[in-house]
């Protein structure tokens, strides 16, 4: 299947969605949203895919919403931005959150607006040292969307989340890693090799255990300790019956590398 605004490929268990509108800094327009939806539909039923990598072509990761797109452009009538969110951004975040595989985002150049939120919707974010994160929303009279008001306070705490959102100053990749917004900041030349290495590691891991870990941690953000212990018990019960648990323990006992199937 061919795409005009993204690249999508699956190779050796690693699926990759590359935002590909470099002349507009990979900002989202309607076509790109529609193509990402199509790529996710392929991915959701692709049993060979064990990890998703999201990255961007050109000099930036993603500049958020394409402000010149007719769907949001300023005209005689005010745009129905809530409809755009409902149609495009909300399903994007929810589908990424529910993918049956871990997700990894590589950020280079600038990530702005919904571009930051897209990155934060992924499980692991690695950024090049020269990258930056910009909560551009308040500059145009909007609020952090695409989950921004959920991700930011959870990752960096309310004081920093509010500072980032209200002041709309660029946050360097190094500071983002120091604050816990992202997993790691690496030298620019190391970004691709690092992401490839991590993607390979995740693709060879016990996929269901990774996905259940993510689910459990999210549930733990709103559960009581007692309820969370129940969640953990139930997931452990399920995983204890999996091939990958048997394989992991057998490999450990035999002092060999595990060959997980990811089922
Ligand atoms: O209606 C709604 O908005 C609903 C959805 C909201 C979700 C959101 O994401 S809201 C936030 C939208 N994004 C922004 O406000 C960011 C706008 N862009 C910028 O502030 C800057 O471009 C950057 C800080 C990201 C990068 O700056 P710089 O100096 O590196 O690049 P540049 O020269 O500004 O941009 C390069 C080109 O990309 C330029 O076009 P040109 O002059 O070469 O023809 C610029 O207009 C274009 N571009 C960058 N971002 C966007 C964009 N075009 C349309 N929409 C953009 N978001």
C-alpha cells in the first residue's frame, strides 16, 4: 500500500511509521491523519510486528497541526477544532495506547504542539541532543491536546507541566530527559543506531508481557494499592500460562538466550 504523507514498513518484526511532509515539518494535515489511520489498521492485524517505531523525515520530527490545512484554517466561519480532535487526534492517541506491541519514538529537530503529544503517546521516547520540545499551543490560543494535558503533568509534575504549557518555551532534549519527559537524550549521530538497537531488543522480547506491563502501570496511576495488587495478580496468572514465560524460565535454567514468540 502506498502513502503520500507517511512511510510505513514492517521488517524483521519492526514496524515503522515515518511522518513524511518535510517541507511542512511533518505537520499533520487531513491526508496524513487518514494515512496514519490506514497504517495503524494494517499494523493492528499484523502478527509479525512486535514493535512500532515512529519517526519523522527531514529536519524536524513534527510541528503539530498543519495550521494551513483547510480543516482548521481561519476563514469566514471559525473552524470546528473540537471536530478535528474527535476525528483525528483522539483516535490516534487511543489506538497508539492500545496497540498490542510496545511503541518507540525517535525525535530529532523540533517537536511542537501535537507533535510532542504524539511522541509522549509512545512508550519510549529517545531524542537527539539537538532536538527540542515546544508546547506551542498557548502561542496560538489553544491548550495542549492529543493527550498533552494528561501526559505532561504525569511525566514532569504539575509545576513543570504548567510552565511548559503557559510559557511555550522550547525544552531541550537534555532537559526533557533530566525532567523525565522522555527516556533518553543521545548524541545526534547515535539517534538512529540507538533506536534501531532498542527496536530490535523490543521486537525480540516477550511482547505480551511488555504490553501488560504498560497496561498495569497505567492502571496503577488511578488504582488503590489493593486494587493494583489484584491487577498484578491477574496479569501474572495470565502470563504464567504463556509460552514466553515457559521459554524465559527454560532459557534461564539452560543458560541460553530466550527465543520469545511474543504471543
Ligand atoms: O486547529 C488546530 O490547531 C487543532 C489542533 C491542534 C494541535 C496542534 O498541534 S496546535 C499547534 C500547532 N503547531 C504550531 O503552532 C507550531 C507552528 N510552527 C512553529 O512554531 C515553528 O515552525 C517551529 C518552532 C515548529 C519550527 O520553527 P523553524 O524556525 O525551525 O521553522 P519554520 O521556518 O517556522 O517552518 C518551516 C516551514 O514549515 C515554514 O514554511 P515556509 O515558510 O518554509 O513556507 C513554516 O510555515 C512551516 N510550518 C511549520 N510548522 C507549521 C508549518 N506550516 C503549517 N503548520 C505548522 N504547524
